[in-house]
């Protein structure tokens, strides 16, 4: 229970940073999905089951609070959490290169999914030209700067939660 309360509280802090602080810090009109980075990092650190459930919960929260077609965030975050959790067994936790590569892939997949959804399912015309591609690449670079920090912070938080859970189980 304590784990989920701490995760919910820290997720609210990340949501607050994403919606209020981050937009004023970024250049141009870049948008960084800190919650996607948060979900992927958590899944990498804990595995596919927890990654999927955390991704679905964060996606539901996003769908309830952000103006977007309902279900898009649930699908994107849940899928990203599950896939990242499955990739978690492929590297050591202390490595930073692999999590960043996986975070970049998650960002690219989410953006591609959103373009496909809006263009083909919602019927909104989106011209994917060289300017849009370069904008997406710059957004990904910005995101990866934040992803490295998020991964380190979340790794320490998960370690702390695991230690406190072990301490509580030893006391009983």
C-alpha cells in the first residue's frame, strides 16, 4: 500500500511539473511527456506486470485530466509500460545507455501512434514533412535530457521502496 501511495504522490509531482513548470522552461513549442518517461523508467526498473498496471493507471489519470480522445493515453502508456518492462531483463539497472534508447523508442512509438490515430482514424490532415520530422527529433533530444534524470531519480525511489518493504517484512 505504501508503494502505491508514494508512486501516486510522485506521479502527481511529475504531472505538476509537466503541466505547469515545464512549458515555461522549454523553447519553441516543444512538449515533453514526462509521464511517459516516468512510466517507461518505472517499467524498466520493476518489470512488465508492474509496468503495465502503472502505465494503465497513469494513462487513465491523463485521459481524465487532459483534453484528448479518451483511451489514447491509457493505450500508449499501458503499452509502453508493458514493452519496457519486458525489455528490463535485457540489461543491468546501472547502465544508462539502454534505458535512454528504450525511452527514445517509446517516445517515437507514441508520436507515431498519435499521428496515425489523428490522420487515419480521426480524419485530421497531418502533413508529415521535413520540418515536422526535425521538430520531433529536437523534442526527442530534449526529452532524453529529462529521461536520464527521471531514470536516476526513480531508480533511487524504487530502491528506497524495496528497502522499506524488506525492513517491514523483517519486523513481522
